[in-house]
C-alpha cells in the first residue's frame, strides 16, 4: 500500500514537472523561431543586391559625384569640372581658410542661373573620410557605403537616414540651369529601404 500511495503522490508531481519543462521548451523554441524568422524572412541577398543596383545610376549622377569624386576640391556641372575660384575641401570639408562653402552656398538654392546652389550642411566630406566613390565598381561602392570606417561611422540604418536629408535630396531640385536626377526620388528612397530591410547585401564583383 505504501508503494501505491507513494506513486499516487509522485505521479501528479511528475506530470506537472513534465508539463512545465515541455512548456518552457516550447516557449524557447517558438521564441527562437521568431527571431530566426525575423532575420531569414526579410534577409535576402539577391533582393538586397538587386535593390542596390537600382541605386547605382543615382550615386554616379554628376549631382552626387560633384561632391563624391577624388581630389581635394568639389566639382561643378555635368562635365564635373573642377570647382572654379580655387575652392578646396579644407580640413573639415567646408573649405580652406577664408574661402568657406558657406561664403557662397546657403541652405537653399539662390534664384537665377550660375548662382550657388544650396542645402543645409553644404560641404564636402572631411579629408579623413572623404567618401570618394569615383572609379569604384558597384561592389566596392556598396562596401564603402557600408563600412563604418569610411562612411562617417554609420550603421546601415544611419545611411538610410542620411539619404533622406535635404543635402542628398537637393539633387532632385538642384536649382535653375542644372539637371535634376532623371529618375524618381520616391523609387530611389524605396530602393534604399528595400536594400536595408533585406540585409544590405552588396552586388557581387562582376567578372569580365
Ligand atoms: C554638396 C556636396 C554633396 C552632394 C551634392 C552630395 N553629397 Fe553625399 N555627402 C556629402 C557630405 C558632406 C557627406 C558626409 C556627411 C557627414 O558625414 O556628416 C556625404 C555623405 C554621403 C553618404 C554617407 C556616406 C557613406 O559612404 O555611406 C551617402 C550615402 C551620400 N552622401 C550619398 C549622396 C547621394 C546619393 C547624393 C546625390 C543624390 C549626394 N550624396 C550628394 C556631400 C554631398
Ligand atoms: C566663392 C563662392 C563659392 C565658394 C566659396 C564655393 N562655391 Fe560651390 N559654387 C559656387 C557657384 C557660383 C556655383 C554655381 C556655378 C554654376 O552654376 O555655374 C557653385 C557650384 C557648386 C557645385 C556644383 C553643383 C552641380 O552639381 O553642378 C558644387 C558641388 C559646389 N559648388 C560645392 C562647393 C563646396 C563643397 C564648397 C566648399 C568646399 C564650395 N562649393 C565653395 C560658388 C562657390
């Protein structure tokens, strides 16, 4: 009888122990599955790389390249000639000595042709991180944009944020006499977001 009573007492204990452990196990499993889902549901290298390719024609447009080309000076025009008047990058990207960008460039375009265009924070990236993508392949351009050592210490989310700033969006409304980016601003912004949301993979280096 003793044995019978013992097991009668033990059984419910054992049952609830089994119930609790399996419940915890299930919870852990489903939590695990959720986090995997979050990554893998959206993470898609092919989609991300394709989205990046959509950005490339904009990134290489003269409106952007005039500030993202080699040299210690900005460029001008569709032929990307060297900025006139001896304008230089300077130690912080905002000009050298008395010739600051803000001497001429305001936070908005000035009316008329051949007047200085403008947007908030008009300037070049600093010489310590010049963000030059002239001459880079699509693959390397993408790697540069993502590299915190070269992109102003930005996470991918911060790049997306930066791309929404008036300085970048200026290129769709660059002032009289200048060609705006020919493709849609909204398509560009949605491609940036798609690239980031799917894991920000880079296109592969093309082999020729
Ligand atoms: C007047 C000069 C100027 C123009 C025009 C310009 N940029 Fe920039 N860009 C900068 C400066 C300055 C920075 C660095 C800002 C900082 O670090 O705070 C920058 C940084 C960036 C970055 C972040 C750096 C990186 O490597 O991830 C991206 C992306 C970028 N620009 C894209 C563009 C695109 C796209 C265009 C054209 C649609 C454009 N820029 C036009 C000056 C310019
Ligand atoms: C002495 C005045 C002056 C200074 C200083 C100056 N700029 Fe300019 N910039 C101009 C004028 C004027 C234009 C327009 C030229 C035109 O449209 O023919 C211009 C045009 C530009 C353009 C060309 C935009 C395009 O896509 O064609 C860029 C980029 C630019 N400046 C960047 C800079 C940067 C960066 C600095 C500081 C490092 C700077 N500028 C300093 C007067 C100046």
